C-alpha cells in the first residue's frame, strides 16, 4: 500500500495565523502589568492599572449605560426576532420573499450605512414633529431611546436567523403529532414548539447582547451629546491616546470575559449535540 | 386554515412594521436626502437640488473610492487565502485538538472590535517592541512610522476580518469527505492537484459566503482607517463620518452613502446573477 503523505503547509499556515492573531493581544496583556505608564520600557510587575481601572468612575458610568441599553434591546429584539422567525417558518404567503429580504439584508449592510440611515430618519422625524410638540413642552432629541431603537433593529435579524435555523432543524412531525392528538394551537406552541426552539432563542439572545454591548459605529451616529457607552469611551480614549495604561488593563478584562463566554458556549453546544446523538 | 393565516399575520406584523420603519425607509431616505439642500444650522433645507451630486465631483473622491475598492478586495483575498488552508487543517484534526484550535480562532472574533484595533495600535506604536525589533534587525529606521498609513489600515482590516472568513469556510470543509482526496491521490493525482480539483470545488459555497462577509464590511470600514490610518489613507466610510460629525452636511453624507450602497450592492447582485447562471447550467446538464 502506498503511504500517503500530507502536506505540512496547512499546519504551518494555521500556526503562523494564530501567532498573527495573538501577538498584539499578548503584548497588550504584558503591558497591562507594566508599572511604567509608557509602553517603551519595563519598570517591574504591577497590578496598579487594574486597581485604577476599578476606581475610574467614567468607566463604571459607561458600563452601566451600555448594560441598560444592551438588556433592553436584547429583550425586545429577542421577542420580535422570535416572532418573525415563527411567522417566516409558517408562512406560505407571497409576501414571504419580501419579509425574508427585510430580515436578511441588514446582516450584510455595512454598519456605517445603518448608522447614517437611522440618523437621517431621526433628524427627519424630529424636524417634522418638534414644531407640533414644542407647545406641549416635549423636546425630541437624540439620546438613549434612539440608541435602543437602533440596537433593536440590528439585533433583531440575528435573532430571527438563529431561531429560524433551529426551526428548520427540528422535525415538524412532532407538532403535527401533538395536533393530531387534539392539542390546541396555543397548547402545542407552549408545550412542544417553544421548548424545542428555546436553545435557539437563548443563543439568539446571547448573540444580540454581545452585538449590542460591542457596538460603536451605529451608536455613534444616533447618540446624543452625553451618551458615553463603553465602546464610545474606549474609542475616544484610543483616539486621544489618553489613559492607555488603564486601557491595557480593560482590554485584558474584556479578553478574559470573552474567553470564558465563548468557552462555556462551546461546551454547552457540544453537550447539546452529544445528547442528540 | 384561515385562522392559521390570521395568526401568522399577527405574529409577523410587529417585526415587519419595525423593519419597514427603521430599516427600509431609512435606506430610502439616504437617496432622498442626497437631493436636498443643506440649511445653515446643519439640518436639512427645503426644496430639492442637484448640487450635492455635483459636489461629489470633488477631485479627491475618485482616489478615495479606488482605495476603498482595492483595500476591500486585497483584504478579502488575503483572508480567504489564509482561511482555506486553516479550514483544511482544522477539519483534519482529531476532535479534541480541533476544539482547542477553533476556540483560539473564535475568541478574537468575539473580542470587542475596538480592543482588537487598540492592540494593533499599541503593536505598531513608534515606541513599541515590534518597531524596536524591526530597527534592531535593520528593516526599519528610527524615523519610520508604522502607523497612520494605508498598510497599517490593510493589516488591521485583515486581522479583524480573518475570523469572519474562517468560520464559513471551515463549516463547508468539515462536511467534506477526506477519503475523496486519498482516492484522487491513489489514482495518481499530486497532492496539490487533488486539493485544487477535489477539495476546493466542494467548499466553494463556503468561500462565496466568506468573500461576502469580509468584502462588504471592508468596503464600509470606518473605525479602522479612522484609528490607525492617516489623511492619506482615508476610505469612503471616513468621508461619510466627517460630513456628519465635522461639517454637519447631511445631504453630502447621504450622497456619499448612496455611492457606498451602490458599491456594496454591486458585488451582491453580481454574485446572485452568477449563481443563477450556474444553476441554469447545472440544470441543462
């Protein structure tokens, strides 16, 4: 028998790519423990930037704002996204193609276009409505509400796609069986469909939360003057090169949290698939 | 059956209306407002004008559009070229090792976008270790600046979009039956020939998705050129943001966005057109 030799090139490319992916991150991690404020030289090991990070009121305020926005947008987009997935899955209507395009295309439109288009919408609405609302003492301006509306809009499509995939995966005969046995539509939904798609809904919600928590570009377009979310804070710190030592520590915290979330997510997913087998 | 249809309308309506109001109408507004004049307070004036479109004739724009296009295409090409061997490698590994490597590739994908750009800004910093290394081995002078040019923008774009390309290609590669490669080699094909004629065609769908998910955000990139680029490496995205945040000229920003939309949707329409032709071919065969 002929011995088949595998090329080493793919393995080498993979290793080099991992080096490429991690070198900058590892260097930031090392710098975060550097006692010197400037990255140029090593002044000994220190945890002081982490301590400073936890005593930075601006960061805490930004974190709270980001969390409020992320929680509200996740909740609403998960409900709306799940409903639209169910409607799309069941629908046989001619509108389905248009509906699907409405859900699908936001996933591929660059975020800057979503940001500017929503800003234009809000500016137009404000210019029409403020003369009407001014006598009532109501002032319409960009702020948390416009940010949350924008976040719901871009999170929704992701939830729909994840739930829709789950709906396509499972056996429709289970639902038909329940209905054949006399279960009502609502009963079938709550006792059969919902438990089956719940993992998809949870995955979609997690996805939405991460997207909302991380978003900078769209937020930047529709935010008001004082709305500093965590990504907005980080962007301005990077841009003006201020507080970089604290930023190093913050990056490491982000990395560790991401690692934990992704690791447990992967564990959860593999557990699920093994159960199925 | 009537009840079912009615229920479906009720479930589907809220998100449908939401997407029409906050997604479809805003996208149309982009085109509409490009025909509006600007008012002195940075708002949108009354009436209609073609002036903004003539302003796009600004001599600096063609080079910016050209740069946006070639940077998008090059970063997509590099990402795909790296992702194919990586996916091949990943799908051939045993499941334990595969999970570790997959995790290592996914973590940067989920790490905050800004943090990843920041890490590169530090990496290419004039006082950073990498610069010192380059000077030490004689590849750079003390005066060389690694940041604020189009190469920095390109490298960071490849860095941030690479995991986007790996995931769809890996998903396609994982379904590939690797005994086909061995069969091809048994029949006398060289490793590379088998790779090119057997492996690549069967992951072509994944490659297509990868091209789309890298090229489209790359064409709309704004944060990366804003943070690691300089005045000579601006892309369309920077210009849109400048018109909004620096001189508050929303109609001009709209016209630029309409242009970007055109550039983004062109490859989308082209790929679906090519797909249709291929399907027709397959059917007739």
